[in-house]
């Protein structure tokens, strides 16, 4: 019986390490000869709204509104501390702040300019001064730029459960 538990624990450890490796590296997928790396929950590329179409939905939303969504957009910026958030271009002068459900996964830090497809919940909120300053620090902004943040602001946000990163 003792050997059974030893083998069980070793097997559990091996499988848990494998799932963590998959989470860090992502899974390679392709759709219509376009290669993607899947990060987080596996999603498909179908039915994703273009960023400019998603901007129309965001413009109609009020603080506190939420909608399930899937969109395709270009990455503007990524958290340089851990890859725990990214900002996407909505192609109308606005951007959307993307965080990842339950901090279940992170993005590579070097993907600015790349295209992603995100799946999850789109919402509008008001970001506090402290939260804005925190993100500015993560982005590596100067002390002067951080000190200049003095008022809360309405932000377009997204909680992603899965991301496809175009290779």
C-alpha cells in the first residue's frame, strides 16, 4: 500500500508539472493556415469581432455594464513585470485594458504590435487613481508621469479566459 501512494504522488507531480508547462508555453493551433499560440482556456478564432466593431459596443456601454465577447485586436502594451495585463488598440483612439481570469495565465512581455484574439467578458469601469498609478508603474512610466495621474477615469476593460496569439 505504501508503494501505491508513492507511485500515485510521483504521477500526480509529473502531470501537474506538465500542465504548468503547457500554461507557460501555450499550445500551437492553426485556423485557415494562420498559426496561433493558445494561452489560457482553449478558444477558436471563429466569430471574433474586429477591434473597431468592438469599439462601437464599448461606446454604447455605461460604467458597470458587461457583455460576453470575443475580439481580435493589436497589442499596444504588456505588463513588463509579469505579463499579467495587456492593452489592446480599439482603432478609434481608445484602448482596452485586458486582465486574465483569476490570474490563471500570463502573456509574453514582448508581444507589442502582435495580433491577438481574446475571449471573455467586456465591461466598462471607473479606474481609481491608485490603480492607474499601479499600472503606470508596471508599464515602466516615469515618476513624473505617474504623479500626473490625479483623477479616476472611465476605462474599457476585458477579463479574458483565453487568448490566441498570432505567430
